C-alpha cells in the first residue's frame, strides 16, 4: 500500500506531458486459412479498437492515477486527430494539441489474430517547422503552471526543441523526466531523470561485459548530462537507478508477460506522478516498477489503476 499522504497528493499534482502524439488502432480477427495470393494468413476482422499512443499514452496513464494531466503535441487536421482529441476529453486530459494541416496524425495499426499480433502498419509524417515553433511558444507559456514535466520522445519529430524546453523548465525549478530515443542524448542535458531501456542505452554508451563496466559507463553518461538520476529499464532484469552516490537495483515483478507495448509509458507516467506527489525518488521508482509489471500482463497500450497499485 502507498502512504495515504501521497495518495491524496496525487489528486492535486499537475503534470504536463509533451512529445510525439499517436493513435493506436487495433483490428482483432480470426485466422482460418492462408491467402491463395501469397503465403500470409487471412484475418477476418471481428472487432476494432482505438487507444491513445505515444506521449498521449503517457498522459492517459497519469490521468488514470488521478493526476491533473495536460498534453502538448501535434496531430493532423484529420479524422484521426479528431479521435485523439475525443479520447483525451473522455480521459479527463487537458488537450493543448496543435493541428498541422500539412501532415496526417501518426497512426500505428496493429492486426491481431488469435491474440497474436500479425502485422503493424505505421502512418507517420514529421510536423512542419511553423507548427513546432508554435508548440515551443505554447510550452513556454504553460510550463510554470505544472509541478512535473514529462518529455516523451519517439523520434517522430515532435521534440526537435527539447533542449530549449528542458532549459526553460529547469530555470523555473521544475522536475523534468525524459523518455529518450536516438543515439545522441546530449540534447537531453540538464533534465532531472532519463529512462532509457537496454537497447537505447547500448546505442549511446556501447555494450558492456559486466555490471561494473555498465555502472561506470552509465554514471559517466549521467554526470556528463548533469542529471540527478538515470533509470535503466531492463525487462526481465528489472530496473537499475543510477544516482550521484548510489546505485539501486529493483528486481522485476514475477509476472507472465503478455504485451510489452506501452510499458515504458506506464513506468515514466507513474514515476512522474509519484514524484509530483512528493514521494522520494527511490520509492517512486519502486512503484513505477510495480506498475510496469502489471501493465505487461495486458494487451496493447494499457493503463494501471490506483486499485491495482494499492493507492
């Protein structure tokens, strides 16, 4: 169980999520035969679902915990963008979406047969420079009103101004958590905490042969980026938190893994929520680890409830 004071503080915590906004579409069906045209299964679609994806899924996870959540991002002036706006409203998330008439909303379409993902089809375009400049201006106007900032980078072009955003937030004394992408983390310098997974960290610091080498490389990276902490998510190996004078290993929860998509969104949203509520960092990471362990037992991008976390 989580201390009652943190549970109560969640409902007054204000979180701003910024990043690449996506629409996740799921087509569920049955597979009974192989196509005569090519050696691929024929899926007869029985059900369709839409869910918030990318940075919008981070916001959805935070809102599910009772946090006052706002989302800043870019979508197209299209039907998919309308769907994102509608679902944000239904989830109680304050929308600050910029509508870019020159692009289509990012869509990830997953076709699932017999509870197994058969194919994913991605539709994506990079936002225009003018809309991204407007987004940065809007961020600068909004950031002072929030307790904690989450920057959700999926390398889709929505966070080209991430360095300026971090500098503005830090100047105002805000805690900034970043879910990173790419092979250059220097643009995230000055953030409070970075949450790479194993493959993302390898791209930046190279492979390691033992825990001692990993610790040295991870701490060198954290120090070079002037960060309070670096959290490495390690799937079945749990998580490792690198602090200035301490390294903390949090073992994975023993749970059957059904679907890892969106688990990183749940982890960073939960951790940011707990930090915003005043929870110490190591405790917040422990709760986020628990949330990640719960959400991988669900299909697709999903959320964790307060009840499941014992709040």
